[in-house]
């Protein structure tokens, strides 16, 4: 029996901005269905790492393989088509549009309908129906007709996750899904995160340790563009090196 | 897009209104048909600008380049190739579409002020070329000697402009149907998304550059079609079609009427030329002042152009009623 292919395999990923090393020979594997949290202090290179994965930055060296297919050199939108999808730290939505249309446009793009100019009635209806369903899975089906600009911030975050899921990702990068969400809405985000489809490999970038410990099966600690350690949450919080650089000497 | 819903009956009347005016005008103002033709040509031009500037958010001051290219192509085609107007129109549209695709592919990697400057540069080069190439274009004397066969061999172009009027109306209607369809299609929605947030669109896998080149090409063809109409209607092409002023006028007309509604082009271009016509009669220098004042008032008071006048009045009424109620 052969091992199942890795959902994501990163090897020796490096990037410098002049003398500043922002990614230093990063190796990272994600199995299908993985729930891994990427943590690290400010400036550790988390955002750079996400930009390298998604193609907004090109690495100086190293490889990225998504389900065995190499991604380096592909444009961001091509990587999305292949199943590497991200959400944004700050709500990145079409604020003039309704929640449903935000998701439906993504569905149309996935299905290749988004080039349709003349004949589209049936297909667009199907996109909208699917969008409605995605929003209902997030328990915000009732907000579908509202402009996303009018939605509470927590619901905007859920729309963003609904969009990401509608693209049928193999690997999902969640960039601080709970950032900026007021306390009374965070529970909803937690529940949604807990219900995400089991077959998707998820890398969550998060500052909130509460989210990390509830969600992640594994923690990767990034410091100065380098992976300091990888292990189960308990090991991470017990590791003296991690405590020193990130969690603080007295916390946890 | 969340906009107020109106009843289907009212909407149908609204949709029919511009075309009813086109038909009524034909019978009511036979002596002013060339004015009507000019307005329809500029409606088409403004509509083409709406597709790129309004919907896709492509900042451009170079749209006169396509209008002018279409006009010169149609004029030169009539002089050197064939005096069939339909054939000439199709050729002009094809050439401007090609030029739109090539120039768009080169400049649409950029955005914002950079893009604006590049569009400006392209139209300036075109204008100067047309000015210098006197042998081809007639330079600042304009392109003269355009002769056209009757359309379908039946409808003769005449000084009264009946044929040109109907020809312009039919072409405008055709492009209107296409534009209406496009802006409501998934393609049009993706353009609207690109205007709002290109980063979001790339994150859902949209090939942003290809989309922009596509709409730029369609819009160029539409502007070229307007230019061809103007060359055919006047049987003359002046150097001013390629001027920055033309780009400015079409932008002012569009913003005056309202962007991103298709009908904004109809209202804006009509108002612009009617006001120009009337106030120029009062004083030849006065009309720019009037148009300028209208533009400032529109941009400051109405976020959706003059098309927003109705909704804005309703809002004002509601507020006034609310205030009256509070006062009781």
C-alpha cells in the first residue's frame, strides 16, 4: 500500500528582501485533513509564508507541491484553480454586493461560467442556489440578500470562509479568521471552524491561543523566517524555547 | 448591487422611454435630425466608456483614441476601399477592436494614475500622428471626400440626415442590447468585482488581466463604432475626434448622467449636448460655465449622477416628512 499523496509539500522555501531573511529553508508537509496552526511573534514571517504559498511573492529557492503538482511559477489565480485557497486577515469582500452574490461570483469562477457574457441565465441561477446553500452551512443564510457592508464583522468573516469553501479547496489557508471579531461573535466562528470538511488540509495562522488550542491538532512555530518546532499543542506550550520567544515566560 | 426595486410596469416604461424619444424625435424634429444623430453617437461613445470606466474601474482618458480611430478607419475605408457603409462600419469596428486588444494587453498590467498616463500617452501619439500624416488623414484640414453608397443600396445619405439618424439609432440599439447583457452577466459581475477589489477576485481564481483586456476590447469596438457613425453621418473626419477634449467631453457626459447604469450614458450625453446647444445660443462662452457648474453640482450632491435625481428627491422628501413629524 502506498502512502496517500501529501495535500501540501513545501521544501526548502527561502526568501530574502536584501539582507533581511524572511523565509529560511522552510519545510512543511500537510496531510489531507490536517489541522495545523502556524504561530509566531509579529514579524516572524507568517504573512510572507502565506504570500509565498499563494503566489503573491516568488521564493528565491525551494519548492511547493499541491497534491504532487508544483506551484512555483504559477500565478495566484492559477494556484487557486488547483485548489490552494486562502482567506484574508482583514475582510476582503465585494462590499457593494450582497453576501449571496459574493459567494455566487466565486462559484461562477470555479465552474468557468465567469467568462459568460451572453447566455448565462440557468448557470447563474445555479451559482446563486449553491451560494445560498454555502451561506446556510455557515448559518448566515438569512443574511444572503444583505449587502456585506451591512453585516456584522463576524458574519463578514463567515462570508469569507463560505467563499473559500465554495472554491472546493484541497488546502485552505485561514489567515486569522477570528481577528477583530467581537467576543460575542467568536463562538460562531469556533463552531464553523470545527465543522469544516474533514478532507480539506487546513493551515490556520492565528494569534489567539484559544482558537489555536481548540482547533489545531498540531502547531508549527515560526520565528525569524525559520520553523522553530512542530508538534502537538501541549508540546508546543511546554517547549521552553517556544515559551521564551512567543508565549512568554510566565503564561499558560 | 442593492438598489431600490420599482414595479415591473414602471420599469418597462423606463426601458421604453429612451427609444420612444428616439422615434418621436424623428417625426417631431425633422430639421434637427443631425443634432439627434450627434447625440446618439455620443451616447454610444459614453456607453462604451461606462463599460471600462464605470463597470471595470479602468481609469482612462484615452477613449477618444478609439472613437477617432473608428472615424478615420471608416472614412479611409470609404475613400480607398469601398463606399459600402455597412462594410466600412464593420471594418472600422474590427480595427478598433484589434487596437483595443493590443493596446489593452500592453497597459492593463498597470492601474491608477500610471494607467491614466499611459492612456493619455497613447491618444496623444495617435492625435499627433493624424496631424502629421497629412497625405493620409488631411491633417488639421480633416479627412474630406468621403462618399457613401446608400445603405442596403436603398437608403441614401442626404443633407437632411434621415438615413444617418435611423442608422445611428439602429446601431446604438444593437450595442445597447449587448452592453445590457454583458453588465448583467457573470462576466460583467466579475468586472464589477475587479473594480471593487482586484485582490479578492484573484483570491477566487479570476484571471484579472484577461478580463480587463476582454472588456477593453469590447469597449474599444463600441467606441470605434461610434466614431464610424460620426464619420459616416458627417462624411468628414476632423482632427478633433482624437483630441483630449473628446475624451474629456465623453467623461463629463458619463459622470453627469451616472456611471454603471448604462442609461447614465443616455441621460448624460443628451443633457450635455442639449445644454451646450441652448446655452451656446445665449452666449458662445457661457455654455462651458453651465456644463461645468452642472458637473460640480452633480458630483457634490448626487452620488449616482443625474439618474440619481429621482431617488435623491425621494430621500429629501422622506427626511422632510420625518422632520415635520418630529416637529409635531
